[in-house]
């Protein structure tokens, strides 16, 4: 069987429907997939960070804005607006301009558009920084802050390769997310049916179509090359390497899976395998 890919349930059902309508033999199998993500950060007080991170001045600016916002009596509902106005003056006007630019590509040149995106990104980064300061220092709205913002504990994402693995401030984290996915496979011998697939599939799932078409080319080539008599698996493997086209070329190498392809053709009655010998049934 040829693996088309792994998908969410809805996408898997959509792909399978297209292929079944075209006459493919399709198999869907549910499985659990683990996705791992690694991250690293430095954690310590602002004073401890000096000289260890390139964004120290940026952190000082964010903390100054945080102190000012809390000094003005910011609560959960008003904190974002007060804090961002301290850190990025005029941020609301910038956000409006950014939204307007999405609808009109002619109003801004690339440099201006990139600057808008940079500022929007800073809004996100600065708010994330502020909320991490709250969490690490047990700061809550409508409660006394005291001196907890004088030299608070902060956490800054870093590249772990830039620091000694024994650095006491270095924190490394691995997140593992388990999700149910659906694996779609097709019978190799049905791949030549690629030209029967609905045109909408080419638009929605172009990568999948190209993979299936490549396999279809190979299977067609093998069927066309079939002759009476026997060949060994090494010769068959050579037949599994083809090139399509003159100016624009598609190279397909199935030599490493020649035995699997041969067994698929055997199930379809095209040949008979015995040891390393293949006999075509033509």
C-alpha cells in the first residue's frame, strides 16, 4: 500500500471521498501521533539578566511600562490598553492602519507594511512578557504589588546552544502533544487512475495529487515494460527508475521499494514472484 499522508478526521474523509469516487482502493487507519516541541529560556531577576541577554534594554522598557500601568491602577480589563500605550505609544492607531492595509495593497509600500507587522509583533511579545512577569512573581490585579516589580523574576526565550548547559538560569522544556490522526493509503496498482480524480482535488490537495500521479506514471511504465519470461528483482528495480518529460523532467526512483511494488502487482495478477525471480503474466 502507498501512504498518501496523515490527516485530521475531516480532511482524511474528504481526501478518501475524492479517491474512492475516482475508483481508488483506499484504506483509512486511525492512529495516535505524538508531536514534540523543544524550547529554552533564561529565568532569573532582571538584575541577573544584565550582560546575559541581548534584549536587556527591551526588558527594562517593558518593565517600566508595566510599573507605570500598575501605578495607574490598571485592572484586568484595562491593563492591555494602558500597558501598550506606555510601551508602544499610538499602538491603537497603528493597529487600525494595519487592519486597513489588509484590504488595500496599494496604500503601503513593502517597507511600511513590514514596519507595521513589526510593531504588531512587538505588541504580542510585550504582552506575553508582562503576563509571564505576573505569573512568575505572583502578581494579581486588585492586590498590593509591593516591591515585586523592583527587580522581578523574568523569563526570556533563548537559543540553548548559546549558553552553558549547566547554567543555573537555563530552563529547557519539552512539550509532547498527542493527537489522533488518520493515515490514508491506496493500493499501488490503482495509482494510474490519477486522471480520473475530480479537478477540485488538484486545487485542494495538490501535493497529494502530485505524489499519486508520480506513482501512477511508474505503475504505467512497469505495465508497458512487461514482457513474457522471467527477470530477477534487480532488473525489476532498474525498471522502477524512470524520467518523464523532455524540457521539464520528473524523475521517479522506486528502486528501493521495488519488492513492495512487485508484490502489489502480484496481487493484481500482473506477475508472479518466487524468491528473487519475477515472471510476468502477459
